[in-house]
C-alpha cells in the first residue's frame, strides 16, 4: 500500500486489489458463519481494507497488448496451415486449416474484444440475422452466465469473419446437432470452463511462435479489441 501511495512498485507483498479481495472473502465467510448460528465477535476491517479503485484506474493499470503483440498469432500454423488434427499436429506446419474455436475465436477477440467465456460459451442460436446483417446475441444460455445485466448486448458479426466462412461454420455445427457453437471446447468427461480450455490450447499452439504469454492471456481475457487494417 505504501508503494502504491508513492507511485512505486513493491518488492514484496500483494497488490492492493488482491488484499481487498481477500478481506472481502473473509467478510463474506464471517457473514456465512453468523447466518448458520455461530457466535462471532464483531470484526471490522476499517482502515485495513484498501479503497476500491475507480474503473479508470483499473483499466489504466492493465496490460494491453498492442497489434504487434498479437500479430504473430495469425502467422501460427492454425492459420497458415498445420500438419493435421492429431495430438500436437496443429502446432506443426502443414497444408491443412481447420475451422473451429482456435480459428474463429482469436478473430472475434480481435474485432469485438469480449470476455473470454462470453464467446467460448456461445450457443448456436446466439448467432442470428437482423435487418442489417448477422449479429451475435450475448445473453445467458445453458453453457454460461454473463457477469451482469449490462453484459447482455448485440454485437455485429464482422464482415471479414463472414468472408472467412463463419456463417457456413455455424450452419454446419447446427446440422451436426450441436448446441454449443464451439463443441471442441466441451467434454462429457469434465465440466471445465470452455474459456480456460480455449486459452490453454491456444497458448500451447503459439508457444513456439514469438507470442508473449501475457499478450495471449490479456488478449483472450480483458475484452480489448483492435481493428484489423
């Protein structure tokens, strides 16, 4: 906290936002105990819990990868051609380009900048057509909830994505009987977060390229979009 106040970086310790989160969790835990009949002495975190940062302050401190940071993703074998669909073959150069979550999601993140789970958990019916063109309907579905009511929104499907066969892909997935738009992110053996599964797979696929790990993580998590020129 002292380092934050002086505008310097602490050599040890937790960030103020992390400290605030831990105190908040502890406060909720004490309330939970009281709600179940336990006698808990009155605790106060007055003066201990750091103040809640303003939205602008949080955004200013977040690492935002530049177009140069994410450009190498699109030179990976995922886009220029991979060896095959076998284990590890998507990372090896070859003649095949496969259209799935690894292909479409990075393009969607680049144009629209959603939260990772918002797009990884899309339902096939979340892609529709209105009077102007194709849209993505962000709403709660059987695969995931949204962060809050304000997260519900309509986003246009970029024309470049249509050109790259995204609508044909949506129709093909529907005809195969899937409900998840990206079924490769789901498994009947686990209940893993599809967004986390996408990130782990993308990180492995880009490991041998000049893509910064932090760039991939922020690119697929913070909702920052860059226009493709």
